[in-house]
């Protein structure tokens, strides 16, 4: 690295870990459409623009390739892959997508996925959760009650409740879904709370909580389906099908 690289203002914006910082800058630029009408920069151009080494550039590009954002062909260089190839279950990709202005359609699609997964996870949790896992669900709900009084964070407590249920399903696929849920809920909860003018419905979450603790799988499934259907309804009102790309 040449001596002047450390003084690059762009390089300084990348943070202490240059590889992840460069990945963040380039990944966000890809997803917001900076390269829709122009080619992705060459390795030499990235090195010059961001004041980083070729090894940092190659590693960041490799990481973005693993997320489905970039690919390379002999004699054609590196190019942005079509959106259908992007890994929506990668939490970085999902976070960048949710930062776009046109994120409402994605929130709607995510809520459609939630309504397929989380009610089933609730039923499994009611059936097979350990006492420790039930306690974690209870702790998440207690935090929501505290947040409703102003004594905890409304967003973090809501996420903790839903993540605890996915964990308590004891299904490894549902359990791994918790990172995606956490990422998307950070946007979804803020948005729906703003639309409804209030934080999460304690009553709706209590019905889910109580049914799981009663080991009533059917009621737990139904209660979660109703909860997410209300969220989906709010999003659909704000994002008509034809209004988003």
C-alpha cells in the first residue's frame, strides 16, 4: 500500500476492517442501483477510488460474489448479477435491500414468508419446547410489557420474542431463519408502528405467548397467523401491488 493511501477520505469511511468496509460500500451501491447503467468497476479502479490494496479488493469482491451479487467471466471481468440471483437470506443483502426507497414490496413479500413459517414454528414450540425455551419466550414477552411501560426497547423486545419462538421450534431450518427475521423485523416493526401510530399489540402477542405456554399448538399457530396478517394488512395498504418494483 502506498504511503498516501491511509489519508484517503473514502478509505477512512470504510472503517477499521477494510475488507468488510469495502464490501459494505460496494454491496450497498450495487443494490441501490449505482451500476444499473454502467459497468461494475475493475479491480484497478476500486483500488484507486477507495485507496485499498488489491488483496482487500479481491476479498471484498469474492464475498459479494458469495452473496449472489457479483460474478466474473473470462475476458468480461466482474459484473453485477440480476436481482433474481441475489441471496435474500443473506442478512447483509436483506438489510441493503430494506434500505432502498422501494422496500415496501420486499416487506410485503417478507411478511408473506413469515405467515408461512412463524405460525408453524409456534405450533412446534407449543409441542416440543423445553422449559428453558418456554422461559426465553416468556422473557421476550416480559420485555415487551416493560417496553410498553417505557422500561425497555420496543423494537429489541419484539424481536427477542419472535426469535425465541423460532429457537423453541427445535427445527434447525426455522432456527436458522431467526437471523433473517431479526434483520427484516428491524425495518418492518419501525414501519408498521409508524403506520399504526403505536408499538406492537400486546394483546396479540399475549395470545401467542399464552397458547404456547399452554402447549396448545393449534391456538398458537392461529394466534401468530392473525398477528402477522395484521402486519401484512398494514403493509399492503401502504404498498399497492402496482406501486412498487
